[in-house]
């Protein structure tokens, strides 16, 4: 503990980052009576994690994307989801090969092997799938977004 005063105000920017674990616990231990206010544009609302409101308390104010558009601070955002089918060639044959090769393993061992080597990330990062997605994005951007004067943002599983 560093200070027990209730006259301390702590302002935390980017409150959704790193303040759900050790950093926030240490802050609370060091300044147990301080008023702590968190600012974030992307609060954690996931049920699997401790939410931003659980850590910092109820929202004092909300400035939504629609508010920013009305104020002219942000141009309207047009969302267009684009997908590509991720498939494995001869998936049925591959599954049978896996069963044949690991016939002596326990179900628990098989689950560990699948989790370690057959992950969703392996499919999402397959070179052929990335190439197909890249071609689609280039065609779409050059043919639709660029001529209309739009910008673009890409969301992916990883930077790679």
C-alpha cells in the first residue's frame, strides 16, 4: 500500500488493456481508497472475461459511433463482411488417416494432439487461403472501394 487517502483520483486511459489482471490489482492494493476512472473506446463486454464495468464501475458516459458520425468526427462506416471458404482437401480421408495412425492412443491423447496440431489458426493461416483472400480484397478494393473514394480496414486472425 502506498497511500490510503480517499482524496486521490486516478484516470486510466485505454482501460480495456491490461487493467483486468495484475496491473489493476496492484493499483487497488497501492491506492485502496482512490477513485479510479477508466476511459476506453472499446470496453470489454465478453462474458468469459471480467468486463470493464465490473472493474471500473458503471459507465459515466457513452459516446457511440453514431454520435461521432453525427458530430462529424467520424465519417460514416460502411461494413461489408467478406468471407472465404476454408476447406481441407480430402478432409474425410485425412480424418481416417489420423484414426489409422493413432489407433493406439487414448481419447485424451488424441484430444491433445488435435488441439496442438490441428488448430483453427492452422486453417486460417494456410497459404492458399490467405492468397485467395488477398486476391478477393484487392479486386474488391480496386473495383469498389477505391473508385467510390472509400478507405478500407482489414480484420484478420493474426497479423501474418
